[in-house]
């Protein structure tokens, strides 16, 4: 494989010190939408169907269906698209989902733990996904800093129409205030907006990234914006476009079909589009990752693309995980950055020579700029995957989760 825009072969990524089973696919939902995070003493793993709390050794402590987790508040029966993270500065877990694909009942679900122990009490909330009752709220993501929890999503009819941001007063959520103060912003310019998880305790702003065109006169772009201002009066500001002269295709998963091959089946696997998966703010820098379709004229493979940015949008480094020669495809990346600025990107790997599997690629902070080490395949696929429930797409993703352990701020 090749890593980095210099496309030179690199050393292997380090192997895991421990691995264990997370949470099985029940077979009742597509896609599974696996997510997870680490706290000081626990791990949480989420699927569309279930939530599992584990200890750090991998022993399951509690497993419930997602509907049961949200039981007691509106929307509990119709939840989907889980995302979870741990706030190390407030010692709380944050859990979000959507509920209902009906514009009349669409909801944004937000849960925060009362303490650092996810087996104890949670404060659960639901908010109207569309006050106009015209679209439904879909594909959530979220970020946080000391002031806000920002939940993003797409407003959807038949296809995503525009992005939306819910900017919550974090203190209100954490104290179970009688009235939760928040601002809802509709963002016409762009969908699949990704707010930053802020790992600098005193940072005032939350940055937001989205895909902004893979081939605009031979340049591929992202768009960087930020949420700034007072906690009760947030302002959404554009920073600008950042681009590189190495274009890619975006892919339209609604019209262009499934893409990634697999062993044992002619049915390809859907890899959605070139949207970003997550955004990390740390040490006054930004890191993000997505997968792209290349070559731009006639895509034959997907590759991982990652960026490190200055908050003003200046590109500090970028790289790719690409395999032009061996036919491996990579998709659904998430990036994590530890206190030393080592990087891990976890993602899926696809090939006609193997079943869909899970890998990660690593970078030590002092490795050559723009490079990642060779991926390590830590979970081999077990069988061909085909599950559509009569729909048009064979959805294996749509995302992953890669995080830093807050216990030491070094392990992944």
C-alpha cells in the first residue's frame, strides 16, 4: 500500500495490545452504524439496534436495545444513527441519535450522563427536528467545547436538502435545566456538516467542516467555518475554502450505486460519498478525514484522505491511504489525535480478494509529514455481506469510530 501524498511505502502500524468482541450485528437493521467511545473506566459501543457498556478489558456490563435506552421520552421507539463521545473535561458521556423519518414526528435525541459512570443515571432529551414539518432530521454528528454541545444533521426529503446545526448550552444539558437554551441554524451551503470535538479545555469556538467539491477546475476543496460568540448568542462565521490540486470524485450514492467489491459475491458494498466523518480540535490545530473516489475521470477505487489544518484554514499537512496496485479500497475513516499529536485513523477495507474487514493506520508525530504507516488489519471479515431489505443499496457502513483513551490521553 501507499501512504501520504508523496506515495512512498512506510513502516507498519503498531499492533494492538488487546482486542475483544464489541457488539454483534443483530441482522435487523441496515446499516449497522457502529460507533463507540472510551471513558476513564468504561467503553460504550452503539449500533442502530443496541447499546453496550463494557469495562476496559472488554467484559460486557450492560446491553440494552436503543429504544429501551431512550425509554420515557418522545421518540424512543424510532431512533437511529447513534453517535457517542466522552467529554474528558466535564467527565460526562454525550450520546445523540435521530428519531423518525416522518417530517411530522422527526426528533433530535440528546443524552448526557450525570457522572463519568455510564451505568448510572442519564439525562435524556428530545427536540423538534423540523419546526416546519416539511423534512426529517438525518445523519447526525456532534462536537463540543466548554460552552456548547453542537449537533449537526441533514434536512431530508427524498435526498439531503441542506444542513442544520443545534447549538445547545452545555451547562443546561449537564444540570438538567428545566428549560434548555439552544439555537437552531439552517445552513443552506452544504450538507453533512461536522462540528469539532474540542480537546483544548479553554477553547471558545467550535469549528465546522464540510466537503466543498472534489474537482473544481482541478482542485478539491473543503469548507471551514466556526461557531463563536457568547454562549447564549452564537454566531456562525465562514473562515474559507482550503484546497489541493489533487482532485477526486464525490460519488452520488443515490444514483451511482454500490461501489466496493467483496470476496464471495458479485454484490458490491455501498460506500456513500466523500463527506467528512469527524473533526478534532487539539493544540490549536484541526484534523479531519474522509474517503474519496479516484481517479477523478473514472473512479476505480476509494482512498482515505486526511488533513491537518490551522484554524485559519491553512493546510499544515495532508495525506492519503491509497492502493492503486493491489486493488484494496478504503472507506469510512475516523481520525483520533492524542496529547502527543500521534494520529490513528480507523476505517473499513474492501477487496474482491477478501471479505469486508476493519483496519487502522497510525502516525507518530515525528513521522515524515503527510504520511501514515501501513494499515494493520485487526478484524477480518467473516462472510460476504448483502443486506438491503428490498432497498436499492447494500449498506455496510455508514461510519466508524476511533478515539483516544481519556485515562492517559495517549492510548487509542
